[in-house]
């Protein structure tokens, strides 16, 4: 990379492999390499904090007070801050610890899991675990534009935020009579007939998940687990999901004790929090309520 703009990478808590993707993406690394050089990336030996950064990619969730301070300090000296990957925006898998009482841990730990936008204002947000090539193509264009023409108004969200169901290659047999028979676990599906997973009784988080991933799992015969984060308009991935499958599960059972039936179906979920909030627990309304009840001021 030539001298010029200064580029930084900051890994918070997460696997952080998504950051490596930035450099593996020819177009993005070409733009960054053409315009500047890496000045800060502690885990790769660039430990000295520069006076200013033009672009900073931040991956991972925020778990410690030290990370909060570091993030705030770097925000103040960065032109374009990119919250990169699902963990940085929604907590990701690390977020599953949001409800664990942290009082027995060292004082350095936060009471719960935070996300980058909880602490500082990012300029660009890129979801995905990891973000896809299409998202990186879009990101490359946005960063180039930023650096050449200045900051646009407002935050930029990279990727398609429509729900996965909207363009899903799996279709229900009759969209006007869409019903879910009952909830099955994956191994109980004897033969996948190619219809929508929900119509076959298999839980798929497509209705509440944004489709920037390009249906990666669906195209490989697997239901969605929600790794790309909530679709536009989804406030709480788990609660919105329960509400949407409630309507199709109950349709065929309206005449018989529907709430008992629904509760019994939901009991089939072996790990409800892990299933409904695998990637977004820190942003859940349930987390907010639980923390309030525990007297923890910050969400
Ligand atoms: S629920 Fe899943 S399989 Fe069904 S349409 Fe949505 S994304 Fe496709
Ligand atoms: S289909 Fe769902 S779980 Fe799979 S990559 Fe896309 S958003 Fe993630």
C-alpha cells in the first residue's frame, strides 16, 4: 500500500475473521491500497495509535470498559468509521451472553454486551457473519465516494434490508393459504420438498432477517438462523418472529384452544433464546427489560 490516507482496523470481542475479508476483497483492498496504508491494527503488529485515521473498520461486540474508552478515543480521530460485521452492530454470537449476570466477573467487564452504535456513531454499517462479496462491492463504492466527495448526510447501511422471504427461491404452495403444520426439528423432516421451510414445519428466520446475504443458507438447503441481522422494520428479531409464526401456526388451529396449542408448540424450541436471538440478543427488548429489573442502568 502506498502512503496517503491512513487506514485502521480494530478488533473488539468476536472471532474477527470478517476483518480479514476486507483485505481479501480485491476491489476494496485495491481502493484502500491505492489511497493509503494500514496505520493501526493492533493484532497485526500496528500497535501505535496514530494522531488521525481516515477510515477505521471495527469488528466485534463491546465487552469491557477498556474497549469503550478505546472506541470513543478512536472515533474522535477518525473520519469514516465502519461498524463491520453483525457482532459490531447487533452483538452477534457474543451477544448471547448479554443476559448473564456479570457481577461475579472482574470490574473491567461491562454489565452486559454493548454494540458499536451503543457507544459511538458509525458512518457506515455493514452486517453479515461475515459480510458477503456483494456487500463488500457496495462498501468499496461507498468508501471511495466518501473519500473523494466528502461525507454524505446520515448513516449508510450496506446491503439489502428487505426480508429474506421477499425474494426467496422457496415458495409456499399457495401464498393465500399459507399455514405451518406444527413445529418440527430438522431431523424430523423426512423429505424436503423444496417448499418454504415454514410450510414444512421447519423454523426459518427469513421473515425477520435482512437479505443482504443473498440467501446463502437457503440455496444450500438450510433454514436461515438470522446472521445478517433484522430486516427493515423489525424492532426485535425474536419477538417479531414469534408474532409472525404465531399467525401462520394458529390459522389452522383457530377453533381449538389456540393459545394452549401455541404454547405447546413453542415449548418444542429446545433453546429459545439461542434460536430466536442467536445474533441479536443485546438489542432485544427482553434484554432491556431484564437489565432494568436487575437494576442495571445501561442497556
Ligand atoms: S421462511 Fe425461509 S424458506 Fe420460507 S420464504 Fe422465508 S426465507 Fe424462504
Ligand atoms: S440465510 Fe440467514 S443464516 Fe444464512 S447467511 Fe443468510 S442471513 Fe445468515
